[in-house]
C-alpha cells in the first residue's frame, strides 16, 4: 500500500476529486492548510501599511491505495491540478505498513 | 447646535400667574404647534443619535481582532450607559446652566424633568420640553466617549477606561460644551459649531489622543521601524456600523437645528439632512479614489473612515453650504483621513479604528471651514485651540493619574491571548476558535 500526499490549489479540489473517483479511488482525507514553497508569499497593504503574507492557502490530500494503483493516482492528480503557474503544489508517495477498517476488522488491501 | 435658551422651571413658575389670567380659552395650534414640533424633532433626532452607539459598537467590533471583540462590545454598552447616568447627575445642568457667560459653570446638580401632564401654560412654548432636550443632548456626550474606546481598543483595562468615561462625560465634555452651547465665552466671541465637529468629535479625539500616548501602541504593532498591520476581524460588521452611524448622523445634525415649528426651521432641517448625506458620500468617494491611486487597490476600511470623516467635516456647518459646498467639505475630510492614518503610524500612535483622523483631524477641518461662511476666522481658531488645549491637557492628567493608581494596560500575556478570554472569560466567536 502507498500513501499519497498531495498539496494542490484550493479551487482545484473538486476537479481532482472527480478525476480520482473516475480512476477508482474510494476514499481520501482533505485538509485546508497554509504553507510556502517556491511560490513564497506576497505583500498586501492595510490602512497604508505594507505587510508580507508569508503563507499561502493550499489544500492537502492524503490518499491510501494499493501499490499497483499509486502511479495512476499520482499522474491523475498531476494532470488535473496543473495550471502551469507557480504554486500548483507537490505530490509525495510513502510506503504504508498496515491498514485496518475499524467497523469490520478487515486489514491491509481489504481495508482500503 | 445653536445656543439654547429655554426658560428654567423656576422662571416658568414666576410667569405662571400671568398665564393663568389669560387661560380661559385653550391655546390654539399657533401657540403650541412650534413647541410640539421642536419637541418631536428632539425625540426623533435623539433616537437617531442613540442608534449611533450601535454604529460605533459594530464599527469597533469589526475593526478589532476576533480575540478582543467581546471586550470591545462590553466597553461600548458600558460607556453609553455610564454617559447617560453622568449626564443626568451633573452633565446636563453643568453644560446648559441658563444665563451664563463664564468659563466654568457652577451647576453641579442633577436634571429634573417637567411634572407629569404639563399644562401648556407652564411649558417653555418658545422652545421644547426639558425632557426631550435632555434626552437629545445626552446622546451627544455618549458619542464623544465612543470615540475614545475605538482608539484605545485591544490593550486598555476595562475599569480604568470606564473611570475615564465618568470624568469625560460628567465633567470634561459638559464644561467645554458650556463655553459654546451653554452660552459661554466662545459663543459670545462668535465661534460657530453647529452640531459639534469640535465640541463633540474633536473633544473625543483629543481625549483619545492623550490616552493613546500614555497607553502606548499594541504589542508588535511597530517593530524594527516597520508598521505591522493587524487586520480587523469582520469588515461586514464594520461596514454595517458605518451605515448605522451615517443614519444616526441625520438626527445628530438635523436635530441640532433645535427648532422645527416654522416653515423656515423645518425646511432647514431638510436642507441639513441633504447636506449631511452629500458630505458622507463625498468623503467615501474621495477615500475610494485616493486609496486606489496611492496603493493600487481600494482599502475598504479607509473608505469607511472617509465616509465618517465627511460626516464629521460637515457637522460644524451643515446648514449654510449648497450641496456642492457640502460635497467639497466632505471630500476634503475623506482626503484628510487617507493621508493622516499613515502619519499617526509614523509617530507610533496606535489608533485601532482610525478615530483620531476621523473625529479630531476632520473635526478641526470642519470647524475651520465654517469661517468660509461666517468670515470669523479668529473665533473658529480660538475655539479649536481652546477645546484642544483644555481637553488634551486634562485628559493627559487623568490618564496619568489612572496609570499611577491602578495601571491602565492589561498584562502582556492578556494582550497576546486576547482580552475576551483573559479579562472577560468569554468570546465573541467561540465556535471559530474551538469548533
């Protein structure tokens, strides 16, 4: 099993979810986050004083899938979330040791 | 507000026998109509100005950070209520002592209303009921105190602030108010301030400026030579508050005609409403355009301040100008705000809601502008200086004493965690922080 962590632009969330559902992803975790990468921050003016906005809002997806599906999930996210502008996000893939479905006690691939 | 001269209860009683002789026929509407109309003007004007307390509360709630909103609301309802009690206890009779042209009125006595079911023969038919006059005037002193609360938000302790409000509303404001509206030395000199650009707004601004200097800026506001903005929690509330103030201002300026019983007077009230509205619009548009030019983006908080500055500017003379004159007066008020908000930051004077530019600086401008209509520059400048020196110096002394006796600033930890949790133990928006 693989854990795929992806950060994407918030407005892309719905589009990415649809695309992932189409390729067979049956669940994901979503959180609203702030961070900085190469997009870095920008400056704003409030009542005549300039200030730096150092963290940019993003959405973080966490998806656990069978190892065989991981590559397809990564490429689906990448192609859907891409805008060709700075700040499109990053995708990480990690190994997952075990999984358990709380209701039934099923484990690993059966629990996904 | 024009000089008020109503018959005191005592004077009315001495006239009683004369009236009684001629009382066989009930008085016609020609006799009592003006009294009824003016009293009605005070009541309508009074509840409009009362509603400005809601406007100040919403404006300030929106411009402070969410961790201080409940405290700001507490201060607003407390200061209004204290002002109302102090104005009954000493303020009203101190400010309007009747025949008086001195510097300090000696009347430290509570207000007494007319008896229930007053007969026409006993009423001050050339003016309005004492109760309506008292009700109307006390709303103005509350506005003065609201100005102070906005400037000192997010760092001042509740009780020292409220003690200052007692001194301001019970003594400082009525004493200086009597110089002009009570028939004192400034009114003898020809100073003119129709509804209180100086007497109400600048006085609040001066008291707040003294407080801001003694209290110091919020933690982290000025760091390493840079200004660190602290955006407000809710611009929808701030905008609602501004619209409420705008509405209330029709009563503030219109009611200050102090008469509605003739064609001339009621027409003047209409003229004042229209001019007041024009000045507010011009102040907002001026700030809208100026922030776009200066910062490449419109700053809503500045537009709100610009609108209020337009209102403050026209308050000293809302009757004489044409609509175009009101537009110019208000627009200059809006420009003053946009230019002076960053100036205060340069001086490291932390004014959370922009009340010093709005009420003090635009108030000075509005009071000066009266001279374009009266020609009496000397009286206008004397008035501005007199109100400024008295209020600023007395406020500095009072703030310094309060600081020495009980401390006026919350602890560093309280300020960081927010006054809502540390001082009140409740939050304005608990769902957001704990949800």
